[in-house]
C-alpha cells in the first residue's frame, strides 16, 4: 500500500507518503497537549505540596510554642503554690 523510500528510488512511479513529525510542522497533536497538561498539573501539585508543607511547619511551630508557654506557666504556678 505505502511505498518505502528504497522502493521509490527503484520505481519512481510509486508515490511516497511522508507524515511529518508535529515538531517539524509546528502543530501540536492531542498527545502533545495532554503531555503539556500533565506536566503543568505535576508542577502545580508540587507547588501546592510545598506550600502545604511550609504551612504545616508554621502551624506546628505555633502549636509547640504555645505548649511550651503553657507548660512553663503551669510549672511556675506549681512552684509559687508550693
């Protein structure tokens, strides 16, 4: 059905059908668009995970600080009452 390049050299009467790669023609295929969307989604997910991690660290720091202050307050209250 389709002629190869070597066959076309032997018998030039057979047409050679060449399908250009999307990068050559400049047109993006559906697969290229899906890959771009996937890459963008991964980048967004990484940024979201990074932001959530630092938010959790900040919250943990505040919670730990409050727990230490309350523990010191309870310890001072215990020493004063003794």
